[in-house]
C-alpha cells in the first residue's frame, strides 16, 4: 500500500511496512562493503547490498538494494552540499515482504537549485522501535556518474 505526503515541500511516495517483524541484534559497523550488515543496538537488521548515485540530466537517481531486512520501518534519505550539514529530503518506508531483500529508488530533482559542484547523500535506517543506524555518505561529483567518498 502506498501513501503520499510532503516533506519540506516535496511530494514523497512511501511504502507501508509489515509491522509484525521482530528481531534482536547487536551494534555492528555501518561501513559499506559488498554485503554490509547494519544493525542497531535493539532491533533493526538490514543487509545492504548496494547504495548508488547516478546523475541523469536534471535528476540524481538514488538507488539501494537490501539482501535482507528484519524489523525495518523506514529509510530517511539525506542530502548535503558540504558533506557536513544534512537535510532530510525524503522518507521511504520498508517494503512488505522485504525479509529476502528489496530494491529502493528515489529521484532527487531539487539538487540543481544549490548550484554545487558536489552533492552528498546518506541513508538512515530506522527500525520499528525508533532506533536508527546512520550510513556513511556517498559523494557525487556532478560532472561524473558515481564517486564513493
């Protein structure tokens, strides 16, 4: 089921999550590798396969893929032009049946108004209890396609 709402003037589509998932985990590293396990102290567990940025015309496509998700509620997409101060630009709820992984996409068409040479994006993963894990940012040089930080 989809819900529409706005955040800072942007229309956002979110997918409602299955709220019956429960898991216990321990704190783990949030550094990205081929298959990074991201866990918060209490109850979120997400195995992230990829997180990529692609510039296409006046849009930056933000794509990420999970291998598994347990007790995941939603993702917060954050943007920065200096790599220090981040703003939340969208929320994307975890997909139902994401226990075996899911693909997520968000298109940022507002980045151009900053007239920056680089733009940074990062994800925050929030579980059903409100605990979160903040991923390391990725940097996109606007003249290139994908540049990890």
